[in-house]
């Protein structure tokens, strides 16, 4: 938009940037819309295979906490005060011990925190926390 000074022979030497801004905004919108579509562009059909049987040595010990706060170590009820000693005995028999923690979502966080601290003190380095995918 140029302002007229009354003389018609003056040359306007300013660039009109409005069309440039319009084109850039359209390009930006196009990139915003198409970018998420490009991340999942490769579709593959995975082959099916027969499941392998795991050996008994590599099987993880399941540590469960029910909604009432009761603790079970491989389906055997354990008191929280005795949990660390029982885990030490289990670690002594299985050097490569791995645990799977299966706690109810209604369990007090303090109970789960005590169990995690006990697991760390015993020296178990393989811990899986079981959850349900959303």
C-alpha cells in the first residue's frame, strides 16, 4: 500500500510483502499437516513365527501386591518386614535373579516404594514392572 504524494511520476521502490507472507503461511500449513503423515510411511507385514519355549533358569520370579496390600513372592504370601530376607535367600539360590513386579493400581505408593528399596538393597538388577497397555 503506497501513499500518494500527489506527484504521479514518483516510483515506489518498496517491496509489497503481503503476497509473500500469504504464500509462506500456506506452505507452513501444508508442512504442519503433512509432517505427521510422513513418520509412519513405511508399512510392513511382519512374518509369523512359532513361539520359543523359555528355559526354567531364565524365568522371572513374580512379585505381586494385591489391592489389600498383601505381598506375594511367587504365589507365597510374605510379610513386608520379612520380604528382604526372603529375597536374599532367593538371590542366594539364583545368582541371575530377575523379578517381575505386578502391583495393583490401588496399592499405596509407600508399599511399592518399600519393595523397590528392598529390591535395590538386595542387589537384584533385573526388574520388570508389569503394566497393561493402553
